[in-house]
């Protein structure tokens, strides 16, 4: 295995009852790449990402991760009773971070610095997703797995997200993004279409 590989998924199968969702998925993600995963609703994109980060166990096949990772699920996993600042402090302990400089930098970059003392339950859907993304990125992991991370973002924040993704890629991070927006495809180094339970590489838009 090459030393710059961050994630290797080999011949992964997953089904629910009699329904086969993944039928031999292969994906290798190297350092410094921005990888897109696209597909129809219900094609298994979120299932694949949950297997990639270890939340789900495949029925068959192997998943190997070679670095720490950050995972942004499609649905924000936040506590409605905690403020934005309390979420950051909670994850600071979980990630064993000495400081929150990077976290607050992300908060400002994503444009919700004015919500520091707001409880998550009072945030708009788009701002909850900004918090969700910040929690995935704040420990600056080498591998990022992001499931439609910009749901509910306005256009300006959507553009900021892609600028941030490009910066992370330039720093040698590996970024895997599930997207359903056709105009996003130009940002990726490679695009992989999940159909009929397998990934098909669509080429290199960049």
C-alpha cells in the first residue's frame, strides 16, 4: 500500500434484508485529492460513507483507514440544548485539543460567529449544518468524509465551503464529498458515480 493512501475500500457489499445496496464497491483515496461521490437518491451513498468511517460494518469486503478522520453526516448530530460555544468545548475535550483557534476560525469563515451563545435548537437549518461541518473539521484531520455538508447553505456560504475544501486539498488533506449538485462537479479531482451498487469513475473534471 502506497504511503500516501488515506482510505482503501475493497469489494464492499452491504444489504438490508433482501435489498442489496452495495455490490462490490472499490475506492482508494490518496493524500491531497478532492473526491466526489454522486448518485441517485437511495443509491447507497450515505451507506457507503458510514461504512467508510466505521459507523456501519460491511457484509463483505474490507475498509482500511490510514489516518485520523473527520466525518460530517448528512443530518446534523448536535444537542439542541447546548450553545455553539458549548459544542466546541465538548468536542475540544473529545479531540484532546489544547486550543480552539481552528474551530473559531471555521466559525468565522462559515459566517456564524454571531451565534456563539445560541442554543443549537434555536439555529436555522443552514446554521445547524455549519456547526455540524465545523465539528467535523475543527481537529484538522488528514482525511475528511463529508455527506452533502452544505445542505441549507446560502450561495455565499456554499462558495466559501468550496474555497475551504480547495485549501484543505492544497494542504495535503484528503476530502471525500457526497454531492447531488451538477455544478459542484468542476471542483473535484475525480468523480465516482454510485449506480447498481458499484462505483464508476467518471473522469477528472479538474
